[in-house]
C-alpha cells in the first residue's frame, strides 16, 4: 500500500452540507520500552485524567426506555408533547368521520381545511405509528410500523413527523434507508433509531432547541458487513443532542456523528445539557467526524475492520465542538479507544513502522476545512489553532502489522485520553494537547466496549 504522511485536509466533499450523523474495567499495563512515548507532562490545566468509566456492558432496560434511564412518575401522565396539537382527541373531521390520533407532525397540506393530506401521504408510502403503552395502559411513546418492516424507505413524507416528547422507536429494518428529506427530528425522550443505509440528510434524535428532555438516545446505523470496502452511511450527520447517547455506526464515509453540539447541532456551540456519550465505529470507516460535546465521552474505532479502498482514512475527532470557542470549552474527560492489538506501541517519528501508532504534535496553526465553512452545522478545523491554555490538535497515524490498513494522519482535538487495545492488556495514556505527547496512565481503567447490538438488526 502506498504510504504518505502529508496532511489530508478537505477530504469531505463540499457538494453537500448535511452530515451524518459499557464497560467493565481491566488493569492497564505500562508502556513498552523504546516506544518513543513521553515520560512526563504538564497537563496545561486540563481536567484530571482517568475519569472515563463507562457502565459495564449493556444497560438494563425498563419498559419506558432502552437503557432504564426513564421511569415516569404517576404525575408525568399524560405525557405533555406526546400527541399532535391538532390531532390528539379523535374529533370529527369535515367528512363527519373521527380523525386519527397522531404523533406531533405537519399533517395537513392546508391547515385551514384540516385535510390530513400529509398524513395520508405518510401512511400510504411509509407506514403508521402505534402507541407505546406501559403495563398500566398509559401511553409513553410511539413506534413506527412500516409498510415494509424489514426495509422502510424513510424519505420524502418522513419530513412531516416532528418527534414526540416520549419514547419514539424508529426501526427501519436492517435494509431500511434514511435519506433525502433535509432534516429529521425525534425530539425529547429516550429514542431508538435503527437503519441500514443513509445519505443526504441531517437527522436529530434530540436537540437543545427543539427538544431534549429525558434524551438518552440509541442509534444503530448500518447493520450489514461490506467485505468489498463499500459504505452504507454517507453524506449524513446524526445529531443526538442532550443526555447520554450511544451510537453504533458501521461503514461510514463523508459523514459525521454529533454527540452533543449545542444550538441544534452547531459545531461552534456546546450543549450544557449533554451527558456522557459513546460512539462505536466499525466496518469500513473513511473521512468521518466525531463531535463529543460536554461530558466524559468515549469514541471506539475498530480500525482493523477496514477493507481499505482509499489511500488514507482521514477522520477527525473532537472532544467538544469543531469550530471557534466550542473547541476548548468541554469540561469533560474524553477518551479515544483504538481497537487495535493491545501490544501496539506508540512512536513519535515518521515513517510509522508497521504495527504501531504515531503520536505527534502540531504547531498550533489554524487549518480550516474550506468546503464546510459555509455551514454552521458542519464546519470544522483540521488543525485547530491554539487554545486558551496552549492546547493544540494532536496528529495520530496507524499502520497495521500486515500493512493492509493505513490511516494516514488523522486529527484529534480536545481528547484527554488515548486507549490502545480493548482486551486485558489494553493500555491507557494521558494526551497532553499542549506538548502533543502521550504518557502512560498506569492506574486507569480500560474501556471494554459493549457488544455490537446485533439484536436491533434482526
């Protein structure tokens, strides 16, 4: 494979301005001698390291939420915002027949005539919503029942659904597609979104602007395995909004996962209501962004999954936002987990030897990704200048031992920790973003990512 260590800004294609978008502890050993890892550091005033301790395995669900995060009280019913403002009581329509009781949406083409034309379009082409009721018969959310349950083509009329204040389950099937209607939203509540492919879309499972109460969301994006190196999640951004969200994404290219940007997902804003988030990236992964937001966030990247068809993979990881003040105002401790062999050494000079990870400093220059600068929800920097305490972007690079996977430079901004491996021998390092070095964090607890949620793709 051709190897080249030049910078790779601007991999994102500028023709579209929409993006995408558990753990037990193991002891951590020390760094091997001769790895080139820095032996001491000044943390530049960053938060204390070693705080990232995600929950062990998959959380225990309850009947109201996928992770047990919502247990409504008696006084919470009926749930405010669960029903459409107009179609909430089955009143008689102009034809003398009872109108449907619907989730919030823009269901009339002509509001004055109460024509339900948009609802009929949605129902005919996509499906209907069934109420989710708990054991006491109280409604707490909605589930989409697709006309083709295994492969819902969620596009076009999908734009009419606005999301409810309860639990919304949008399971499009393992072959389901989410695409081409501009923007979607699931609003408040612990929502679940599952699909196979996506493109040309900006989708929010919650938002500090349009709704993010009780907003621990689960997203499973991409269910299949692509041994030909192709991608299923493209030109999409997944915004998960406030709360503590888990996102599992497979086969992603020219796309993004926003775990906690503020102001509806702007990359120059962070959301103070954002919690501790997790993103797991598997399969073929190319030219993607991850934005963490507030909280102690974990990003797990299975680099060796790639059937690499491009010279470089070129991702960018941001502990906070991707532009302006949001780059450095995340108070959390964020960890990047590279799911590579546990014994992969760190080096500090190029060319990167096979079977190793390069860690090196940048000089504090500001290098913007030009094609995205006109979009407040997409713009980011490749190298992000110098922060108020001297913080800078850090460059990493990985070359597998058999040289079949070569990331080229990728860029990490405002992540405080780096983990190499996920097994019993995994090692954790503190990243000094001022000096651009990594230091063994011997007492840290290694993240063991939860299993891929295959049950949601069945």
